[in-house]
C-alpha cells in the first residue's frame, strides 16, 4: 500500500498548498483503506502539533449535512427571498457553488426539466501587464534568509516551540526570478469572470424534480421583469441567478446570503458546501442507490460519494429493527 506523504512543512502551507498536498495524498492508490486513513490522520496531527492546533472533530474533512426537517426550514425561509430557486436547485441537485452561479438558461430545458450543470463561473488568474514583473513586485518579495539570520530571532521569554511569524525565517521565500504578486501590479490583467468546465470527466444530465420546475419558471419571469426595469444597465450574461443588473452573483455575497439564511431558519451553522453533502444524504435516505447518487453528484469514484452520504440515526435504528425481525421472528413464532 502507498505510504501517505510526510509533510514536514504542513503548518507553514497556505490554504491552497495544504489542500493540494492533502488531495494528492488522499487520492493515492490504496487511500480507501482504513489503515491508510488512520496513518494520514496521525501524520497530519503530528505536523500540526507545533502550532498547538488540532482539527476539532476533523470538521474540515467530516461533513455536517442538514436533515430533511432542517432542509425544509431553509427552503421555507428562502422562498421569501430574491433568487429563491438558487437554494432549491442546490438542495435538490447537489451542485457546487460555482456551478450554481454559472448555471445558464441555455443549460436548462424548462419543458423536459433537463439540467446540464457542466460549467463553473470562476475568476481568471491575475497577470502582470508591465514590462518587468520582477521589478513591479519588488516591494512584496520575500527574500531567503541567510543561515545565521539576525532579523528573525526569538526573545529570551519565547517558548521552545515559538511559532510567531516575526521570530521565524520564511519557510517558502520567493525564487530569485520571482514574477509573482501580479494582483499588486498597477497594470494587471486578468481577473475577469470565466465559464470553465466543471470538475471531473463526467457531464451529467440531471432531471429536475417536478416541484422545482415551477420555481425555475417563476425565476425566469422575475428576471425578465428586472431586465425591463434595468433597461440599458442590464448586462446579458444569460445566467439563471443574477444581480439586479444581470451580472452573475458574487461568490462572497452568495456565501453571506447562505449564512443569513441559516440564521433566519434557526438551524446549525454550516459551510456552503454542506448543501452538496445534504443533497447526497437526503437521496440516500430516500433509498436511492449509491451509484445513482454518484452520477447525480458527478463523482468519478464511488468512495467519494460515500463520504457525501451521511446516514442519520433513525435510519440506522430502522435497519437494526428490520435485521432483528428477520433474524429472530422465526424463533418467536
């Protein structure tokens, strides 16, 4: 079995670096094995030990989906808000935030209910627009410290495991010919919104639940009225869920709307991605086969889908009662 990578500088990683490193390890051959997972957990906890932090309940990796009653509360509150169908689509189809924001009317057949969420709306990376990227970002370069650095030194009262940034040399300095920091460039280019193909190789064609179709038709009619009121200020992006001027929803504002929705509904706080886990769990609760859920969520591996489906205790209790009836009903009779 493949050994999980031993990340020495894990605590110094930026978020995207930590995510890439973890995904590389968790997608390795044999990652489905329990011993592999336990070894990965041990290595990550050991790497994080000097920081004094530990993933609380491993909440970064364990989903906290909403049950049916909580999902109904969320939809009831969302019904009275703008772009109400945004949350109905997410809970019913389990699509990602980028896929929901990037969903276009051309991807939906309002007659048959077919939905093709094949694209995500994302921002393009920033690029330097100047002639000398190295000189442009000179103020923001992080040079490599000498072997006996006198800039980053510990104070006499510092503990042995002091992790204060100003007391430690940079773990990942800029390269000698650094051309980064493009987002700081006065003549920067890029950053525009782009439609990109969704994650994974599959292009699922989803069937909209009959109860959701009227909501989408109402969303279309409402958007047409907003378009008329906006007049020349309307920007035609063709997206299903838009701002009042036709532009796509901002990811941050969409996240804020989700948090406000949770508070109003009186349910526990959760990530926006937990909507996707909720959809998978609710499908499993309705007895939908795991392979069908895999197809709906667009996963390439069924083991990934299994992490998206959380079986609630009532179902476990019901399963136990059924098994007990099957095993001992003959003895009682």
